[in-house]
């Protein structure tokens, strides 16, 4: 064992966080078992836009967005939607979120997102060396475009990134069209993160990391976890629907589903979900050279092996409501506005971003059970943050010293 003592770990969740944590633990020779009850397609890590976005320091808790929310909500054709039957349950989350839409909180979140985003790609580079990424990871940059409807918001984003030293290149309409000649020029400007990369099939990429975990001796149990508890100073207990398993330490990395388990541990962590959707336009991936995000519509398109993946919207509606046809239609309409040559879409998919009302993840020991570690709440950036989360959490499990200030990610900020 390379560092501090840990004889075994159980990890709940085989999304990108759980699998990256598992891989890091095996590197430290710690026997690790991952639990997950679902198939790959049910994970947020399967259907996301695939962007590795180390530049995305600014989150949705911002004063400027606060003023746009009423207009967005009451337009059936906007990027934000509610499932009204779920709103009473989500009111405490919404109240906390609105409280966080101020400059101080926005800058706090940006600072602590930047701290981990800054290390995110270095952490992935290690994984890129260990799996075959041919036709799976492309480094062609990512472009954000916009009209001049919300220029104040665009200026704010550019300034916050500048202040935090994030590299960005502003683009004119002509420069955007030079890079992406098929786009209909309905936009008035944009920004280019030329060092960014994307996955051409997040599901396949996740599968490869998972297979590496298994090849290296990791165990996987396909069962629903009913509870995680600490039963003594050196023992935690994971109870599935059919059995019980003991590990020295356990990790809850269940994405948007983590709250069921943390509620049992005497903590009221206000985790909820921002639902998002994707569709594919088969054979149309060649229309774009790289991912393009249209900020006015909060949607994007990524060239993938399945075709052109159109992704987006934020729908507040919990984990149980069915998918909304209107949201799918919204994404299809947005995609066709930019690329009128698109035909029929396929593969409608709904996924659950795990989001806390201050838009920071929870990374660290649970409040009352120090051998149960949390790793969830990565909202729109969980794909980017998988590898670095693996490193941070494996370090916490082995009591490694770190130069990072992890206090901002503690669950105790909600108590
Ligand atoms: C539409 C959309 C687009 C996105 N685009 C991007 C992007 O471009 N870039 C980016 O960085 N991020 C993006 N994200 C966010 C990113 O996908 C998520 O933040 C990330 O995948 C979360 O990973 P996770 O491992 O925490 O959760 P998941 O991938 O959801 O995995 C959690 C797993 O835990 C399992 N689980 C939970 N509880 C239990 C239990 N009790 N028992 C057994 N198993 C359990 C679940 O079944 C699930 O398989 C996007 C998300 C969406 C929805």
C-alpha cells in the first residue's frame, strides 16, 4: 500500500466518478468493489455532451441569470423548464439556489470550481495513456456562440474567466464561420477554447475505464444499495437488496441518486437534479468539426460516433417524472436553427445532472461517519471532473496530504 492505511473500499455508483475512484484505489493496491444497479444508458455519464471543459468556471448561480429566470420559465420555448408537479418538493432547493445567485457566492463557486477544473485534464491524461482512446477523444477545441441579446451576461463570463486566468479567444462571426462553415450565421460572436477536447462516445469511454478497473482486479456487484453505514471505527457496511458487505471505508458516488443514502446518515444535503436531454442526428457528425454551444438556447451539438449529438436544456422535475416530448422538440428546433440541413433525429435520452444549490460538488467525509466519503453533485461538469475526483477521493481515503483547499466541498456547508 502506497500511503495511509485502508484495507478495502466499497464504492456506490459506476458513473464516471465511481469508476475513476475505483481505478485510483487499485493503483494504491486497495481492494475495491463498485456497486451499481443500472445499465450504462441510465447514467448521466453515458449521455452527456462529452465536453472536457476545464475553462467552465462560471456556474448557474449568478445574479444576471436571476433576472432572466421568470422570462425563461414562462416561455414554453426556452432553455429552462419545470415539471410543476415536482416544484413543491423542490422549493427548498430553489430557495437556496436563489439565495446563491449573488456576486459573492458566484465568485466563491467560480474560485473553487477553478481549483479542480485546473487539474482536471492533467488527471485525465493519465487515463488517456491507459486506455485506447482512438476515435474516442478528439482535441479540436470547443466553441461557444451567442447573439447580442444577453451581452451583459457574455461580458460577465469573459471577465470572470479573465480574472481567474482562464485562456479564451474571442471570435468574430467570420472567424466562427471559418472554423465551422456549415453553421447558419444567426449569432453575433463567440469564444473559442482551442485547447479543449471532447469524447466521441462518453458511454464507450466509461466502459473502457470500467473494463480496466475489472482487469486490474476490481470487483463489480450489480445490485441496488439500500444503505451505507459505519458500524465501528474500522468497518462500514453496504447493504444491497440481497446481501451485506463490509469494507473498511465506503464511498457514495451515486450521482443524482445519492441523496437517498445520505438522508439515512443524518445529514440533510440539498442534492437535486437538473434534467437534461440528448438526441442524435445519425451520419451528421461531419457537419461540425468540434462541439458548438449556443448560449442563448443553453444547448449544444457535439460530433460523436453515434452521429451529431444535440444536447441540453435544464428541466427541474426530479428523478421520477417521465421525459418531456416538448424538451426534445426544443433541442431539435435549436439544432435545426443552426444547421437547417439536419433531418430526422433518433435516440431520445433523458439524464440527471446531480446539482447542489451552490453548484459546488460534495467531496469529502460525511459529517457523522468519517469512513464514509461523499463524491457527488458535479452538476454540468461531472464528465470533466471524473479523473480529478478519482484522485481527490482516493487521497482522502488514504489520508494523503494535499495542497488543495477542500473545505469548500464539504457537506457540512449545508448544516
Ligand atoms: C444532458 C447532459 C449533458 C452533460 N454534458 C456534460 C459535458 O459536456 N461535460 C461535463 O463535464 N459534464 C456534462 N454533464 C454532467 C455529467 O454528465 C454528470 O455530472 C456526471 O456524469 C455525473 O457523474 P456521476 O458518476 O456522479 O453520476 P452518474 O453517471 O449518474 O452515475 C451514478 C451511478 O450511481 C448509481 N447509483 C446511485 N445510487 C445507487 C444505489 N443506491 N445503488 C446502486 N447504484 C446506485 C446510478 O445507478 C448511476 O449508475 C452533462 C449531463 C447531462 C445530463
